[in-house]
C-alpha cells in the first residue's frame, strides 16, 4: 500500500471520482496491450498488479493438453507434470513469467494512452450513473470558461455545458460567477459534454419556487404548470387542497419576499403567479392576469377553444407586448384563447341579432338597453330570433339576462311592436308590388290593343 505506484493510483482514483480497482484494471490492460505490441507473438498474455511490489507482472498462459499443436499457447501434460508435479491436469492453465522492463518507451507511451482512455471511460460511466437519475434537478457550479457562446460550468470534479440556446438573454456571466441551472440532459457517448444544463427550462422556475416556498416543498401547495419566455416573463399556476391556504399568497410571501428572491435569481424576469382551477373558464381568466376579464365562454370543448371578453381599455394588456401575455396564458392553460374587446364583442353579437327572423323572412330588429354580456347570454340560450324571444315567459327572460320582470315585459313588448311593424311593412311592400305588377300588365294590354288597331 505504501509503494509509489499504489499511492499514485489512490490519488488518481480520488481525483477522478472512481474506484482504485478501475485504475488498476486500466494499468493491467495498458501493460497487456504494450506487451502484445512488443513481443509480436501469438502467446496468450495475462497481466496482474502486485500491490506489494507496486509492479505489473506479465505472464504467458498455456493450457495443458495431451498433444501440443500450438507451442505458444499449449503445454503437454507430461511437461507440465515435470514442472508442477502430479497436480497438473488436462485443461488446467500454467503461467510463465515474462519480463516487462524490456517494453521500451513506445510501449510505455501506448500504455499511458490506454490508461488515460480507460480512466476517462470509467469517469464518464460514473457520471452517467450518478446523474442520469437526476434529470430536472438544480445544479450549482462556477463559470469556468467560455467556448464560443457556450459556458462551461465546474461543479466539484464535474464539468457541465450551458449552451447558448439554454441561456436567458437577460443574463451575462464572467469567469468565477456562481450559477444555478437545471440538469436537462445526460449523455453516455464518449465524445462531447456529458451534462447539458438549462437556464430557460420552466422546471428551473418550479425548482426555485420549491426551494423558496416551504408549502410547495412539503406538498401543501402544488405547482400545476409553469411556462416561460426566459428573460422576459413567466407564468406559474399553483393550487392548494387545503381551503385555509392561499397558494398565490404562499408563493408571493410576506411583502413579496419569496417571489422577489426567485425574480433576482432569474435576473429580473417578471413572474405572474395565478391560481389553478379545474374549471377552464376560471383558470383562463386567472391565466390572462394582470388584465381584468369581463366574460369567458368555452367555444369548443373538444378542440379546447375558449373566448375571453375584456374591457376596451384592457385589450392591449390582455394580449401583451407582441402577444406575449396571451401566448403564455395559452401554454399555461392548454386552451386556445380568442381575446376580444367588449366593443368588438358587442358588434359581433349585434350582428347576430340583425338576423332575427319574423314570420317569413329576415328583418332587422333593435334590442334596446342590453349590454354585451346580456346579448351574449341571449345567444347562448338560443334566443336569437324574434319568435323565440316572444315564446319564452317574462320570468324566464328576466332570469336569463338578469333583469327585473317589468323590464323583461317592456323588452318583449318592444320586440312585438317591431315584429308587427315589420309584418305591416312587408304586407305594404307586397301590396305595392302587386299594384305595380297590375299596372305593368294593364300598360302592356293597352299597347297591344293599339298595335292591333
């Protein structure tokens, strides 16, 4: 154990984070490779590391046979028994020592390369075994150097790569800076970096909140989803199964201390913390935060399309800069979000009611004193024709659009007046058309009589 080679092996194993036996095996393989190159024979070589002497011993191994056909790999039973006595038997192996001090400089160089390769392979296998089960964990390290736009991060005896594509555009680093990133990928192949890190992955956001918020760590508050446009804005949806726990408040912390810690770690990235709900209309309304929502309607449940109506003044805030807010809300909720202003929705709904039918054909009706939400409720209830509006009771109409019965009665009376006026106008138009046709027929008849005479 005290010989110099043994000490070197122990030191190398500790530095590379591998077992000493791995280094010993690498040395034995290296000497074996060098021996084959030096002796240039077909002998069956075997190497053994002697821990007492600190030397790698080389043997030529021969198998005991009845009749020798290959002297380099076989020995007769008779000769073996002469050397080792009656204990020698057929198929046993006999080891003949061979000198290693004659291998020379070239063989030593080849041995060194083999040792390096074997140790490197063992080191990479060790790293893969240790980190392949840690995908999604946060890893801390120091910025060691830069390769083009990529960053090499050192953590203990491990080097990891933070590619340019996984860096936030809001961040800049110099050598020696401490950095935290999430383990995104672990490679087993022999070339290139083994650990690929990310500073843009939403998992990093989730892990940072888990570290800062005890309620998330102990499972009281659950992160249901998180999305990011790294360096600009992020949204995170949280939920609590306990009624007395406010999940959003827990993540924000007293005077915003918890969320501010995460924001500082992400170099000022804005973070919207919203409450998750299994009701898509509620969740989408929360996800559009900080814009105020007027009305949310599921348009297509199968294709997950939802419509959001906001005040005119809130439209730009709901959409966000270059569509960022609605884009993040869409990713967070998993629903395609169609945002409309209140004025835009009013025009759309009124256009639908321009098709209110009278008895026989379409005419335009005016629905006085109704706002966008009430018009939307009428449409959702299927009351999109004059007939249908007049068929429901006053009580039903008042309940659907949330007005008192007197107002509902006046509304139906107004619609009835308009229908009657439209019917009268239609009748008058038909009478006029009939008179016009009669007049044209008479004129044609008179002209014919003049021609005949």
